C-alpha cells in the first residue's frame, strides 16, 4: 500500500477499471499508456463498426457505440495483459527465443551439409 511513503491509491482504481495490475507502477504512465492505446484504436474500431453498418449486420446508434468501445477497450486490455506477461516472464521468453534460434541454425547447417 505504501511505496516510498506515498499511498498507491491509483492502483486500486486502475485494477478495477482495467482488471489488470499496473504495468509501470507509475500513476501517470499507468493511465496515459492505456489511454494512448485506446486513442490509437479509434480509426480501427470506427472502420469495423462502419463496415457492420454498411453490411446491415447492425443498426441503431447504441449497438454501434457498444461495439466500438468494446473493440477499443478489449484490444487495450489484451495489449496491457501481453505487456504484463512479457514484463513478468522476459527471462523465459529470451531463453526460449535463443533456444529456438539455436535449433533453427543447427537444422539449417545440417540441411546445408547434405
């Protein structure tokens, strides 16, 4: 609850809204980063919802708004979850990547040899 004498109040609000742990443990970055992702996804979600309207799959303003915001916040949530996973498991990810690279190089050398 205390970190360096400062109460981390935003952590509880962040976890409630985004259902994830803070990525950076910094109040400003933990709010700005997801907001930036949601802002970047505006055109993407707008295009998908526009396509759904044009094809006649949906009609009505409320359903389009729900889908639009669901896409934006859903992708933001997945992005933050992926970054939290990478942050927490980066050593294993590097080890697996290096191991896979070594195996690919060994297979390439064996193929070239024959």
